[in-house]
C-alpha cells in the first residue's frame, strides 16, 4: 500500500493518471435521444436548480426513471414531451377596449 504523499507525488508528475476518474461537466446531449440525463443535467436543460428538480421528483410532477432509491435519471424524449404538455398556446391579442369614462359624482 502506497502512502498518501507518494500517490500525490505520482499524480503531480503524471496528471494523465487521473483521466476519466473525475466526472466532467459534459454538455447536455440535445442530439441523442437514447442517453439518460442526470439530475444536474436535467436541471441545466430546464433552467432550474437541482433542488427544484428534486422537489418535482418528490411531488411526482416530472417524469423520471428511478434506477434505485438514490439514483434518478431522465429520458430526454420524455422530458421534451412533458414540456410540450405543460406549454400553453399563445393568447390571441385582445381587441381594443373602449375607453369607459367614469361618472363623476
């Protein structure tokens, strides 16, 4: 077993040792529909905080895939469908209202 100082020394001499160990902030995969999104990726896609996404999960208001009790993923097509269902059509411009003069007492 190597000492902590030896490991730090090895890493500082050859940083490529740690490649692939850290989770990178990869961009949200807008083009691939088969990939599952993590909570932070879904939050970034929706423009919400991670905490808000967890609240939506707890309230069962957002479609998600629970791989285990602590592991949640999101299907991009399901998220797109959910957003489309939440979207409201734009209102037609209201007709001009007549200026109603108030009666003075």
